[in-house]
C-alpha cells in the first residue's frame, strides 16, 4: 500500500476469485484498465528493477534485484517468472500485500531464503495469519466513530485478501544494524511500524518510505506503535541526515533528491497537523468526524477507513504535542482541543 487514496479499492469478490485462480478474464480486465505489464529495467548502478502489475492504485509495484538479492516480491498473483531470475536471497521492506504477498511463491520458485524485519514479521503474522483480524480491526474502527456500513466490507475484504497474501513463514529476522550482502538495514518506521530500508553506497532501497509523487500513507491501526506520524517524521529527518544519493521506491520513479523530498513530506504533514488542530473544538469529536472535515465526505469505504486511520495518526501526534486531548471510553474514543 502507498498513499491512502490509492489503497486497494474494494474488488468484486468474483474478480478476486478469478484473480486467485489465475483466470484470463481477470487479466483481460486488468490490461484493458491500462495496467503495466511485467518489465525489467537495468538501472545505471547495476541494480535491476522488476515492475509487476497491480490490479488497483498506481497499477504497479517495483521490486529490485542487486547481486542476487531480491527486494520485495509484489502481490503474488502468480505472474512473476521467478525461475528466470537469478535470486539467492529475498529481503522484504514491509508487510503490505503488494510487497510481501508474493514472498512464499518467490522463495519456492528460486529456493532463496527470505529476510524480513522482526517487528514487521510479527505484524505480518497478526494481520495475514490470524482468523479474526478483520473483525478486531472493524471493532477498533467503530470505537473511533466509523459507521458500521463502512466497516462491514472490511470484514469481507479482509478475509478474502488474507487467503492470498502468501508471506514466507519463519523468515530470517532483521533489525536496525543487521546487514544483508553489504546492505545496511535501517528501521524507518512510519508508513509501516516495522518498515525497513536497505542502504549501500548511497543507494537506498526505500519501499514505501519515500515516494516521488504519492504521499505515503501514515495511519494509526490497532495493536501497533502509538505514534506512527511521530515515527514517520523522525524517519524523514533521519533520511535527510543519511543523505542517500538516490532512493529506489516501491512505486514511481527513482528519487534523485531524497533530502528535498523528505523536507516536502515534513512540510505536508506540518500543514495537515494544523488542519486537524483547526477542526477540533471543546465538543468531543470522533476521529471519523474529524476525518470528514479534513478529507471530505466523498470517499469510498476503503478510502474512508484509510482517511480515519490517517486522521488518527495526526490526532495522536497532536495529543503528544499538547495540541489535542483524547477522551471517551472503551466504547467510543473522542478528541477535543486541549
Ligand atoms: Zn506500503
């Protein structure tokens, strides 16, 4: 996943089933929707970029290959010809479907071991490997004021999705300071709590930490780190300090001035924090109500939930800065100006 406006939109279950079974009907629909075919690009510094199609959102995701190390694996729709690629190991930036969904298949086809962040793998198992995650997530959204009709399809979609996110079980776990074939492992939390970057010779394989045109989604979700926007802003500051020469992202073109892009994103969130603060009053509002104010009312359910999660990450940042107060109880959480 990337920016919340691009999140996987509800897909008709017939389409999803067809996709799971590799039906050509769905591939025809995908190509007629203008999706990108699988492509290989040799980047200047000896890194190859493998682009795989996505059925929704930006319609593509990039994986990178450097000296036998494959970074990320796409959604796992069975369309990647892994057998034809020389892969000795696989490393995952984060557990979102379009990055980790193909990991088990890529590992099976190549015989390569998989490495994934320690915290990221714990969340990956919790979200994609547990039977009741969609219900727990839906209940949590309801506590933040999201109407039941907006959370209902989360349950259906969540269960349908979980069955085809084939992450690799028991990967080698990576942490800040680990190394993968000369690539320094960086923990860059924010877009995902356990998001990793891989840095070598000024090149950062960045996953969805930094994207060129899309603002990476930073939402608060249940059973996760409490202040993801605070994490993300710190990760952006760290990116400025590290000053990589180039970032190869999960979506879109390479970022040739990563520090400038990081500053833009910091500024974007500064303005967004101001907007959230301005929509607070002394009357308690739920995060859902505030998200209607900030992100508008004309959003499909998937985007509606992502907007609420994005609003929550901003509200919790404001709470920590003394600019908002959280109240309510176990049934309903609300926010006011302090
Ligand atoms: Zn993502």
